[in-house]
C-alpha cells in the first residue's frame, strides 16, 4: 500500500527564506504552465519578437558530474524564486534573477538511483514533484521542509515522468516505467500504468485509474524467464484539466506485453472520482519492449510477427483550446500525428501527420508537448528527417508555416563533439507573445518568430559555463521532459544535457537568460 511519511526523512539545508508568493500572471508554476496545457505565458511583456535576439546568459547553475548525468526536471518560477530538481538527487530553490540560494532539499536514498525525473509544480504554499523511484514529494514552498511523501508506484522500474498538476485541492500525477528496457532474463512484465489523485495537504490517495488489467502469468520467454500479460500503457506526460467540466485529459503509452487496456489512448476522466468519461484509442495494436531493437529479437519482441512492435505512445501532454465555441483537446503521438478531439465526446475533429512514422521506437514523431497561444498551435517533431517546428491552425490542422532544424546544427559549435547528433526536437515547445522557444538535439536553444517561423536567436548550450555555485558545467543534447523552456518575468530558463552523447568532464547545467 501507499505509505505517507511525515517531516524530514531527508537532509534539508535552509539558506534564506522569503514568504510564499501568490501566483502572478508572469509566473510559470508548473510544467504545463496552466490547467489547459498551453505552455504559453500570455503575461510576458518584456520579451517579444523584436528583442529576443538580444538575450544574454545572466547566470547558470552547474551540477556535479555523477552516475546520473542528465537533466529531467523543467523548472518552475513563482515570484522571485525558481524551483528545480537535479541529477544529483537534490532539489533547489534559488533567486530567479540572480541564482542566489534560498534552500535545498536532499531526496532520501532508495534501492536504485535517485534523481528528479519530472518538473515541479508550485501551489497552495507547497512544491510538488516526483522522482526516479516512483515517489511523490510535497515540500514547504518557503522553507523547503518536507510536508509529506508517498510511494506512487513500487514496481521494480516505476517512475514519475508525468509532472504533477494541482486542481481543487488535489494533485494529479501519472506513472510510467522502464520495466520494458530490462534484460531478457527479467520476468517481463508486470507494470500497469496509472493516473492518481492525491490530497494536497495529506498525500492521501483519493483515487487511482489503471490503464491495463492485472497482469497474469502466461508461460515463459524462450530463455525460461516467466512471462506476464498484459502490461504497460504507462502515463508519461502531464495531464490537462477543463475546470468547467471537471474533466482530466491524459495520454497513455504502448503495451509492454499482451494486447489489452487503454494503450495509445487519450483518456477523459472525472477529476472527482477518476471515472472514465471517454477514451479514444489511436492505434489498433502496439506491443513493444526494448528487446525489439536487439540484433535477434525473435521470441522476445511480442509485436514482431504482426508488425505491431511500434512504440507509438501518446507521450505528449494534451492541449485544451476553443474553436467557434466548441471545446477541443489536442495531443501529439510518437507516430507523428497530432490528433484533435471534441473535448466533450471524444469525437475526432481533425488529424494531421507532421512527423515520420518510425516503428519500433517511434522516434520520428511528436515528443512531450506542444504549445497554444490562442491563435496557433506550435508542434515540433523529433527525428523526422529533419525535425521541424510547425505552426498549425487549431480549427483545421492546416500548416501555417514550418521551419526545419538548421542543416548545420550538428556540424557547428559544441555539437561537433557529440557521439550522435541528428536534426531533431525531442523537447516540449513553449511560447510567449510573438515568440516560440525550442531546444534541439544539437544542443542549441532557439527563439522563433511566432508569426513567420523565422529563427530570431540561437544559443549553443554545449559550452563550458561557470555556475553561481562555483562549479563548471556544460550542456549537451536537449531532449526529454526536462529541457523545455520556462519564460517568466523577462527571463528565460532552460536545462541542458540529456543522455550521454558526449565525453564532457563536467555535469549538466541550468541556464538563465535575460536582456
């Protein structure tokens, strides 16, 4: 069962303190920015398409290089404070303008590597975030003291890549797992994806919705390891919530074994009870584990015989928007398709193929999330030969403009030193009035004109910088849930450095830009 622990099971250092700040218009308090999943800060007035090209690095925070040397925690900014997690197993609150320390919290040890695996959400005087071992934490926003902790998932590789979202006294978070990447001698697989609701004050579980039935033993794999079905359908991304109808929308991933449950689906759930309002499953069959990419996958790749080893998750977060008085919900898929549904019924309104379908990995599609600024949807594709940034009409799906990642991205700057570099966007898109913000696999962070798609500014994150903490750090390829841009009160924040594609002697970095 879930365990709720009280205060201070981990080391805490309080360096300075300031009163908890009520959310202002310029805050970016959670991964999605708002309940609708817009990833758009409409209140940003200091930065626009006319001056974005003048941005300069104002400060950086450099992480110690350790066994985990990649970032997965997109920051949150509320008032004068930035909150962010690290690969080191520490969580920080610092002055958003200067990087000066406020407090830090050390995550308690666990049986496997501990690091922040999702982005924090700040609400109701608390900071909420998950970690790589399936735990959810609530800290005091002002002091960093632990308020509560729960074990969201206790399976062998369960983790939180879904950043939490807060609504009406509850915190909602999904659970994913790397169980399908374990070696062949592992008894694959028993993980069941789920989305949970917790009380924000106590951490008590209010409801849980599983995406697949309970796995059962169905025999063995060719090497004699036990085999279980069905499994998987993890919840990798953050939900969106329609406050008018009390509906939560969230996507799911593929089956690891078997064919059952709500895999590759967009779910509409009642926020009060978790009851299903509707589901729309966008793939007929999708059963994939990492063994499908082994040199000899026969017998270990469940979807190999009928070509359903796709890995076409809905790993992106949904976007809620209104067209002609009709509430719609859109979401990207790793197949490369952006789907738009009627938010009330789940009926398909339009679909647009923007990426390149790439079976057995889904890397040609849409990763993590798009942005909506009230006029256009901004959607990026991953390894789509090349990856592109699109502006799309939310009413029809018509492409208004498209900008490919620059052809010289992998042959210039710090990308030259990467072991692998492809023109790709494995990052969620962010936007502010007039500007779209997006990082790329070549380690370059770019600002685009929202109206035309023209690149306004480029910063190469693969270079040595000195952090305000006195360490030297270096960014890397930009991918995953933690390297999306956060724009707040005239500053732009981004983490850099995903899975090791370089031989950097330094740890990764958080970068803060301003005029």
